[in-house]
């Protein structure tokens, strides 16, 4: 799926930080670079409270799962997948960034399987709680 297929919103701060991260630590520069280019960039104070930003905690429901899972989108240094902290440079992390509640994240696992999960809820978003620097 091309990132242009979805209306993605990023905060200015997230965009700057991810651009710098990409320059230092390219994981899949084509994928994250395309996301950075296609995204609608807004000031942190103007981002909607339903948009997945960095350090947002989301509730995802996989079509095949009985219960949703709780994940936090983070930078690679903070990633702990077993604890629910997913790197923005992972396929799932890239699929989540900039989505809104109700939208579906689509990604391919490292073993080549296509996956999809709906963003059921945004449990925490730094900007919505008044933190514009996290």
C-alpha cells in the first residue's frame, strides 16, 4: 500500500525528528521516506486528538483476534515489542504513524505475510494531554 493511499497527518516535531532519524539510521528509507513526503504536516498544537503521533498508545484490533492489543509507537531506542513498545521504523510502526481512530493499518511481516488491524482507540496521545515535546 502506498502512503499516498491514506491521508496521514504528522506533527512538525515528529516530522523533523523522523527526518533526522532517517538520516542517521535508515531502516527502510523508501517506506519511511515516502511516508514523510506524503504526510500532511501540522503544528503539534493543531494535530487532531484522534491522530496516532509518536508515543501515542493505541488499541488495535486484528480481524482474526478476539481481543484488541495495546501498543505504544516509539523511536527505535525505546522499542520493546514484548512490552508493547513498537518502533516507528518497523513495518507495523510505519503503518500506524499518522492514522486516525477507525482507520486500518496494513503492513507486511518480516516473513512476508500481509497483516491488517483497525485502530480501535487512542488511549494516549502526548499532544492531547498537553505535551508538545515528547
